[in-house]
C-alpha cells in the first residue's frame, strides 16, 4: 500500500471514529443512580477505570457468588469508561431492577471499549469476551446452581456477547449445554455479514437458546459505523444488525423495531426496557 493510501486510510478511519464519538450522547456520571449499584454485582475486565487493556474478571463485592440458578449480565457498548458506563446503566436499572432481580442475580460488566485505534478496540472486544466466558464457565464448576445466563447488550456489547459464545464453541466449553444462554441485543454494532449463513459468528448467534434484537432504522450512529468497518476490511459499507434487525428470517427469535430511537436511547427509554423484561419473563415461564 502506498504512503498516500495509508495516510488516507488513517484520515478516513479517524473521521469515522470522531463521528461516532461526537454524535454519541456522552452521559455524565452525575446522573448515576448510586442506590441501584448497591443492589447489583459488578464484573470488570478492566485494568484501570479508563482506557487500557483487558484483565480477568474481578467482582465487586469481591466475594460475589450468584445465589440463584439465573445470572443476568448487562454489557455496555463503545467508548465507555467506568463512569460513563455506570451513568448509562443507571436509568435502566432504576426503572427495571426489581423485575430483573425477580428473575435472577443481576450484574453489570465493565470492559475497556474506550480505545480509539481499530486494532486496539477489536483486540479488547475479543479479549473481554474470552474473560467473561471463562468466568461464566467457572461458575458451572464452583457454583452448579447457575444454569441460565441472560446477556443484555447495547451497541458493541452485542459483539462481546457473540464473541463470547464463539469462544465457548471453539474451546469446547459447556459441551453438555448444562448452561443455557439468552441474548437481548439493543442497537447491535455487529455487521450483518458476520451472522448470515456461513458468517464467522453465525454459529455463536445460533447457540443462544432465545434471542431478541431491538433495532432502529434511523439510528445515526449505526449509519456512520460502516465507514469504519469498511476501512477495517469488513466489506463495503456493511449494515449493522441494529439498523434493520437483519438477518430478518431464520436466526433471531424475535426482532422489534424501536421507532425513532437513536443510539443513546436504549438504556434510557421505557419501551426498550419493557420489551426486554417481557422477553425474559416469557423465557423463564417457558423454562419452568
């Protein structure tokens, strides 16, 4: 590749990342509902509160052990340090923690998505998925009560969930399917090509017992994301799952359009939370 081509690639990639960061709604930590976080466990694969690389899972409280058969994990998206992730989780937990807690132990995950080089972000996404999977797999050994795991993801958090299941398949974990997984993806920042037939994350998507996709065709962030993905070699302007809920047939258990939702709306607004609670409650009634 010529020097001029490399320079152009860096400029375009930088502009795409700038657009994603500047259009996103940078929530303030002052909006955090602190009382909610006293009632949930925190899982962190971060080495520091902002930036940095991935570590093994650390829990808060340090001696956290799930007390029920069900574990529910919230996974934030791109460009969140710890304070920003907490402020994004807060309105969702404030509105829906009682309903979630009735279904199992509730956790929030912190992972280092606030890195701005494409290679660094891809590396942290995969490494976070592996660390989370190793932790959950360990629960089946240390605490055989945990049989059902529900992942509630936003934006790039959906990629973490899918890569976690991909790692599980490739590593041969859970061959007897003693642990069952449910996926609820909001505004998923995953290229559709990754989950179509023969896509590299298709088997991971199919391995979830049930899956819900909440999407919005007017999400500006997900219309900008393909610029960066094109630069990274993901194809030419590939669409995100969170734009139209694709593939619309044969993969997801349910898809629900969220009219006029923007990228920062999903943790905040009641319609998305209500859809997730209904889906999880339906799933638990089926499991029983």
